[in-house]
C-alpha cells in the first residue's frame, strides 16, 4: 500500500507541467486570434474611411537598430606612459629624429613618412636657429582604470629652446599618447614641437638687423662706418595706372644706368602687388653719408604711382683707399662660412670682414643679431610670436693710427711698392702703416667689373698684400745692429774694436767679398754709422767658428722669425735660417759663407717691416721688446670704453745696456756725421736722430731700400721705417723719403716732434 501511494504522488509533477503548457499555448492562440480579428476589423473600417491609405498601413513597420559598442578590453598590465614620453623627449633633445618616429602611433605613421617627419624637425630646428633642446616631464598622468587599447593620456612637460637669433625661451606642452597593442605610442601632431603650431601654419624667423660698429682713427675720425644707399623699385600692378610707365622707366634708367628693356625684364613675371627692386643708386661716399642722394631721388620720384624708394644700409669707407690695408674690407658670406657662422646668427644675406681690422674685430663690430620667431597662418597672418630678441649694435673700434700722419705717409710713399711705418716707442703704438699698391674697399661693397677684379686679384704687384705686416724681405744692413749685439755679447768685441773697411774682404778663401765703398779703418761704432760690410763679415765668420747658431738665436731675440703680435691685422712669421733649418729644408750643410752673409742681413733671411720697426723700438726703449699696438680701444654705442689695449711685454733684447748704448751711438751718426749713410739726405736737418740704413740684394736687378730710425735721442717719441721694393740703394730712395716724413713729423722749426 505504501509503495502505491508514493508512486501516485510522483506522477503529479509531470501532469501539472503538461497542464501549464496547454494553458500557455491556448492563451497565445486566443491572443493571436483576437489580435488578428481586431486587425481585420480595423482594416475594414479603414477601407471604408480612407481606402487609399490601406497599402501604407499594411507595409509600414516599426524601425529597428543594431548598436555596436566598442568597449576597450581592460589590459591586465598597462605600462607607465611616462616611460615612452621620456624616451621621446630624450631623443628630441639628442636630435635622434628617426628614433622619435619609431615611437609614433600607427595612425600617424599612415599619414606621415619617416623622411617627412625627420625633414620637418630638421627644418624647424634650422629655421628657429635652435642649438639645444632641453625637455623635462613636469608631472605623471593617471591611467584610467580598466584602460585598454585605444585609451589616451597627456604627459605634461616643459621644454627650453636655446637659439642663436632669439635667445633662450621655454614652453609648456604635453605629449599625447595612445595605447596601442598594449604599448603607449605618441599621437603626434605639429603642436608637439611648438604648442600653437597647426598643420596649416608655418614657423618663420624674421631677422632684426643690427648696426655694425665703426672703425675710427685715434681722434675719432671714421675710416669705416655705416651709411645707406637708396634702392629704386616698382610695384608692377601700379606702375601704369596713370599711363606713364614708360616715362617712369626712362627716368629710372638714367639713375641706374641700365636700359629700360633690362628693367622691364626684372619685374616681368613678378606678382603685381610686390615691390620689385631694380637697383641701388650710388654716388660719392660723402653724398651717401649726408643723404644728399636720397633727397634728390625723392624729389624726382615724388607722387609717381608704382615707383618706391627704400633705404638699404651699407658699409662705407669715407677715406677711400687711405689706410685700406689696415681697415680691410668686407664681402658676402659663403656656404663654407655658414658652416660655422650660422651658429652665431649669420645668414646667407650677410657680409663679413675679410681682411684687416674688419676681419680681426668681426665679433666686436658685428654686434648681436636679433629676430622674431613667429607662427604664420596660411594666408600670411601672424598667429603668435613664439620668442623674440632685440638686436644689439656692434661696438666701435678705435685705432692708434693718426689719419693725418697716415695720409702723409701714403703721400710720401707715392706709387712705389713698399711700406712706411710710424710708431711711438713710448707706448709702442702705431701712428701710420702705409702700404702700396692699395685698393678701395668700397668696391667690395658696390661691386667690381670683371676687368677691375682681374686687375686687383691677378696683378703681379699684389695690391691686396699688406706689405708692412705680411711682406717678407731680406733686410740688408739694418740687420747689422743684431750682429753687433751678438759680437759684443758672445765674442767680446768692444765699441772701439777696429776693422779694415777696405773695398775687398778676403776672409773666405776663394770667395772675396767687397764693401759698398772703401772706408779705411773704422771702429765697431763707426761701422754702424758708415755701414761697413767687412766689419760684419768678420764678426759673422767669428760667430760661425764659435757656434753657427749664435746669430740666429740673437735674431730671434730681437723678434725676427716670429709674429710681433700686433693687434688688428694678420702678419707673416718671416724666416731666420740656421744650420738645422738648412739641413732640413735645403738639404745642405751650413757653410761659413752662410754666417757671413747672414751677418749683413742677406742669405735666406726674411723679415717683415713691422718686425724690424719693432726691433728698433725695443732698442729705443732700453731693450724691452713689446707687441705693437694698432687697435687702442673698444667703445660701446653709449660711448663707454669697454676695453683698452696696452703693449704686451714679450721679452728683453739679448743685449746689455752697454751694448745697446754702443749701438745707439753708432746710429746717431747715420744722419749727422759725414760718414753716415743718410747724411746727405739729412745734412740740413737740425734735429738729432738715431738711424740705420740698408740695401738688400734680391732677385731683381735693384736692391730693396731700407731706412729706420727714432727721435729725439733722449726720449724717443717717433720711430720711422721706410722700405721700398727693388728701386735701388737706400741713400738714393729710402733716406730722402724718410727726410720728407721727418720734415712733416718734426720740422726744423718745431721744438718737439709731432705726436698726436
């Protein structure tokens, strides 16, 4: 019984489930039947009321939408975004643009090639004259919780730019990163370089010109300065609005000395609203400096539509070729120059000093260029000034040169190839440094014709050579003071030692040498006065037998064979030969004849006029050898002296005061004693002067003529050197020219020398 009761109970559940299914199905069928009946009823009513709309009601259905939501799948491990940002900024600072590109997102790379990216960074860096980039992350961003591929963050950073043209400036920016394949990648855009830069805008540097400093003489008179020329140009679209274009062009051609047809070609294909320069109007330096040319042009072209006048600053040399080798010249910068000078802000449009003080003082004269670094919109409008720096004018350079003395020296030198130097032994300043042939440095600004350039650059006379400092020559007898010093200091010769100054000297067997004239027996001091060759042959031979290096060592002790360290101009080293040099270069031994001929300033000896002038300045200054001073001071645009130059002491002559006194005693008779080699030129000259003459044999048929001396003997304030190339004996050419200079510097009626 129990068993049967349990079984009936167990069959109850399936029975109930079956009943439920039947009820649901019946309800669905009832509902479906009812809805169908209602729809049929509605359709019948609608067909009665609006039969034409029945098809629409039957086909219209409720729209359905399929929405797909891309939800980033959270990554288990998201790397720190600052690591990629730091790597990107580090590569930027190091200029590793290709490594930077490797960090960009796939989307960016699909629109920007590596070459384009590298070129963009290269161009922006060069345009902005950036020399250094220093970037640093300022804060670390929080990565969104549950971040997955496609998530993005911004990593803030600050960047410092160091530039040549606009100085140093900073920007705050951020590195946009996107999570891609589990790694952060840079979502690059132009604003990652400069924060306001867009794909449609560009970066442009607008240079701000500076004023180049002037070069002036010791009294402030300009030898090189800035002026302006007037550029005539046209705006093509406005030129013929009044129907007078041909008339205007004819007038312009008269001022520019160019045919009208040539002028028309210059603006033929130019935009109608652009200013097109046709040429510069140049005149005399005085007119350019005074502005007279500009006034004349403005009067001529006033109220002429389409014609414009613009000023252009230029370098001018008011004295023309006077002191040209001292001042030097300027020329356009080259591509090779820009390899080093671009870092200092120079551009391809600039000019730089090429010679003389213009080159030596380039960093002083040039000042500091300025500029505005700006973002420019697609239509040329300024979007933002990123950074700017004002230009700083260059300083002025004052020379020790006295313009009046310089002009007189050039007048006396005339058209003879050679040099005239005037110095003040008290401070070793250079009062004149004349050289011939000369050139006009203004032509390097206004331009040469082909014929003019060929004449200047290819002339055998070498007009560009600054002869006082770069010309090297045998010195002839003005070297004898060095031989006398060596003989007295090393061989024991005395001022009263006597020598046979006959016409012939037979100290070298088989090689007789002659004197320039028979003079009898002379003391060592008298041998300086009369320039007796056999005296110095004898000393040279004695030096050879004691030590053939002695004479060369003394020559170097007097400053030969090395730069004098004069400031402002380049100079040659010259050459002092000795046995080691001859064996190394000539491949021959040093013979007794080498010492003998060196003793009179011949052999292989090469010296510059400034070296010999400086050696005699040391004699005038009790044996103290100093560097000559050509540039005396630098003055800023406000008139404040920022630097002065004094003579640097280089050493002492290898001669005792007794030896120097004996040398000076012999020099005193050169112009005042009938025995003296310059006596006839100075016989009527009333002032005492210590001097020495020399005639040096060379490859030409006539000798190089030398004269060097200083005055007054008790307190020398004037030193004069004259050197004329290949024109004959000193007494015939150099000594008379020296007399002309001394008549100007210390005329007979003047109680004291002229020292300015």
